[in-house]
């Protein structure tokens, strides 16, 4: 069985490293983005099973914000 893939979107490198370490430690494949635009690009070109998203990304536009 393939590991589930999680996209972590976080602009703080230390927090992103911590998330990656924790998730990989319990068997997830992790993709990472530090910007909203980068996350959208990854989502359109990859299959992911879940997303952990920082709510207040500095480069997020109204199109990226939750409704």
C-alpha cells in the first residue's frame, strides 16, 4: 500500500521542518510549499490526500482564501 501524501503549506521554515519530520515519522509522504502560489501549482500537478495550510500566508490572494 502506498503512503498517503500530505501537502504542508507554511511560510516559516522551522515550522515546516517540524511538520515534515512529524508526518514522515508516522509514514506520510510530504510535499512542502512556502507560498500560496507554489501550493496551488503543486495541487494542480500532483495527487495529494490532504493539506495542512497556514491560514495567513503573506502571498495569498482573495482567490486563495477560504470562504
